[in-house]
C-alpha cells in the first residue's frame, strides 16, 4: 500500500499548530504499521536548512505542470526516523521568511491560493499516470484546506489512479478565495457549482476536498459528529451530513518520544508515575523560571495555547480575581489575538508572583509547564482533537477541559481530569474549584495522575485505524 501524505507543515521543522505535530508523528507510525508512506511538504526555509539541496537530490522537474514551474522540482530526503520526504521546491512560492501562511507582518500571503494550489496539484499529479517515477501512491492522504484541491484535481484528471482521503484538523480554516482564482488554478468552469468547488460565490479549497475526496476523516469521533450539526458545522454541516457515510473520526495520538516526562530533554528533572516527587521539583523550577512565588502549598494552573476565541481563554482571564482568591497560581504561555495577549500581560502585572504570562512560542517552556503545573486548563469553545490535554495526562497534570470534540473523547471527569459543559465563567470556575479541592486530597490526586499516565495516547492505535481505512479505500 503506497500512501502520499500531503501536508502544509511538519514538526519539528515547520509547525504552526496541531497539524504540524500530526504530520511529524503519524507517518512514522504508519511505517511501523507496514504502510509505504511518503510525505509531500513544501520546501520552506526551515526544511531547506535541515535538508540542504546537496542532501536532498532532485528527482523530478515540474515544468510539465506549466511554464511557470520551470524552476520547481521535487527533492527527496529522509527524516531522521527514516520517513521519506518529498520536498516541493518552488523557491518563488516557498523560500520566504514568515510562516507557511503569513508574511513577516502577520498578513496572509496574497498568493496563498497559488502556493497551496501547487501543493494540491503536485499531490494529484503524483497519484496519476503522468507520474513516471518508480513510486506512485495509491492513496493520497490530504490534510486541511491547503491540500483540499488535490481530490478535485484527481477527479478532474483523466489519468488519475489514486483515491483521496482528506483529514479535517480544523473546520474553521476553509481556504476561501475570490471567484477569479478558479481559472488561475486551472479548474474547469463546470467545477464552479454548489456540487463542486464553489462556496457562496467564493472558491473554497476545503469544500473542494470535502466534496471530491473518497473518504473524510476528522481528528476525533465527537468532532466528527459535532461538525454535522448546524451549530458547529461552520457552514459545511449540510455537505458533511450528505457525506456522513464516508465521514469518520480517528483520534490523534501524540509523539510519545518527544512527550515523555522520563526522557524529556526540556525538563530539569525526569520523572514517571513511580517518581512523582521529581514532578514537584519541576514545579519549583518552573515557578522560578517564570517569576512566580516558589510555593508548593498552592495549586499551579497551566495554559499553553494559541490565544484565540476558539480556545476560550477569555474565560480564564475573566476569572482572574477568583483564581487569585482560591488561592492558586496561573502561568499562561501563548500568542495570538493582541487583546488577549495584552489582557494576560495586564493580569500578570496586577498579580505579581501569582499570575504570569509569557507571550510568544516557546517549545521548551511548553514542556516545562506540562511538567511543572498541577492542573492544565483547556476551556475550548470547540476543539477538533487537542494535543495538550493528552500531554497533560501523560505528564501527571490532570486537565480541566470543556466537553467538546477530542477533549470529550480523551478526558474522563473525576477519573483523570475535570470536564465541564457550558462555555461560561461559572462552569469553568466550578470545575477549577473541584479540581483544586481534589488536588488537596493527596490520595485521590495520586489516583487521578496514575490513571492519566497509564493511558495509551501513542500513535499505534490511530495508525492502525488509518491503515485499515486506506485498505478499505483501495478495495
Ligand atoms: P491547535 O492545533 O488548535 O493550536 P493543539 O492542542 O491541537 O491546538 O496543538 C497545539 C500545539 O502547539 C501543541 O503542541 C502545543 O504545545 C503547541 N503550542 C501552542 N502554543 C504554543 C506556544 N505559545 N509555545 C509553544 N508551544 C505551543
């Protein structure tokens, strides 16, 4: 079974969120499960640095796709774990500063439709008879809107041979562009309909993927059900209900090597379920690192997140006084909406030693918060899967989560964490109060930590589920 895993980001080299983590960890797990998988990803500066051109030989030029790609090629490299990478080298599109989607000033690149149109086109082309390489995938596994046109191109290409699966990591990002982009992307006029790539007068990459893919997955069973409801379907619910027979949820795993408190290179003190005293040392070290009072008699609440409306952290900010009065400590690491960043910075100034905010992206500190905090907060309004609650389980840091998406599928109230229903400050506060009361009950707390730390949150099971789905697609 030959599978092309097409993705716009891949950890640890290029990552803006959970999809990057999935792309870094699922393909190696698929290889373990016996799948012949290769990863197609743009050759961004981060990958160019890790796999310089002399270490990534060019295998095929892409000028057959059009004169404008005369300078483009596919380069082959191997990740350190042995996963073959197909690096899409188109310097005009991908050798740029900034992140995969935004320029250095934080604005979307104006040619994102062309950049990810190319990624989609190359993915489809690899799955067609036009691909004369010795390796031709039988399944194209697409991820999010950036690869959403691949299933459309596959359906429209006469020589296409591969089946397409699209995984939705977050339905909020739909890849919407103006109508004239259809022609620029080489999509035929007949595809411009409600049953094609058109979405309320725009071109939607994601809708194209949902419309044309042979199967659709999303990253948790609960999210798969939620996105078929008008309340949470973000305008795609009708289409998703129509495709319900091809839609399923496969829960993400985590990179169990990178997120292992016994072997975590970012932690000052290694620990596991049998040596939780060292977790306390990590707490003191974290308090010192971020400038909180070094107190082991106060519960320390941790947050690592994009600061956006989705994540519900405005609810945490609104509870500032109640959290301080519990009393508890709070450390927030994140970046995103400027108003939330400013709000957490203001709270840190208001409650020195008790509330701390670090604005920015900091991989090492994220690990140290998972290890040093007593509780981890994820009050998300919606959460397709969520990774941090699984890291928290593994790190003996019971998560406080809202019952939505993957949070509902991974955290069990009163067993390994705390679950609340309504996205309100009252419901969140009640859950935090329950959690801190339990934290003071040493026996109950130890039982919760033990349950979370013993759960299998690795990629082994999800990889087997994907492998079974690929096989079903080929049958
Ligand atoms: P999403 O993909 O919606 O952002 P996930 O929980 O699925 O949420 O994944 C987020 C990933 O990004 C996690 O690995 C998390 O640790 C990481 N992350 C988010 N914000 C930061 C930050 N400011 N610093 C370090 N890591 C972060």
